[in-house]
């Protein structure tokens, strides 16, 4: 079995990884801890050339933080699930699309991710990454809301 765990630097992801570590997984289960760094706001930086270096420094810091987040979760799962293969990956681009794309390309059997539980305007503005992924991958997706087990979603074949 191949389980993709999508994470970010939020408490929701910490709780989701903790919950994954407490489950009884078969010894041949492979885990991929994935995070996606959103693209740099290049368009705005071009408008304000003086700020371009500042944007790039912040974006590079975000890349480093994302790598540390993935490495921390991988190490935690390796310690908790020593018989299983646990690897990590950091991608850069559209968060929703790259999580779904990686799940398809890696041929994940199961995707687990936390949700921030945004509603109203915040959900409209940021969208729902978990909802997007659940409707675009051929496997089951479990969404953990605020650390509580959420619904398992079996998307229809597309």
C-alpha cells in the first residue's frame, strides 16, 4: 500500500501525522510525506523592482522551512513506524494541482491530509485544497479536520 500524506507547516498537519503514526499499518506500506511551496509572487515583485530581492529572500526562506517541515515529519514517522518505508518530497507550484498530480504519478492507494476548516470568504479566497484533491485522484482521500478524523472521500472516476 502507498500512502501520500500532504502536509504544510500548520498544527493540522502535525496532528494528522501523529494520527497516522498511531494506526496499525502493514509492514509493506510506503509513506510519502509531501509539501508544496506556492510559487513566488513574481508579478508583484516585478511591479516593485526595489522589493524583488526581498521577495526572493522570503521565498527562499519558505522553501527551506518547507524542507525542514517535511524532514521533521519523515523522521517522526520513521521512528514511530520503523518497519515501513517513509520518504519526503518538496515541490513548488500550484498546491492543489501538484498534490493531486503527485498522488496520481506515484500511484498512491490512499491520500491523507489535514484541513484548516476555513469557511465563508476565506474558503472562497483560498479554496479548499482537500476538496480539490479528493475530486481529482483515483484513490480514497481521508481529510482530518482540526485533528479529528474527517470523512473518507471516494471520488468518482474521472
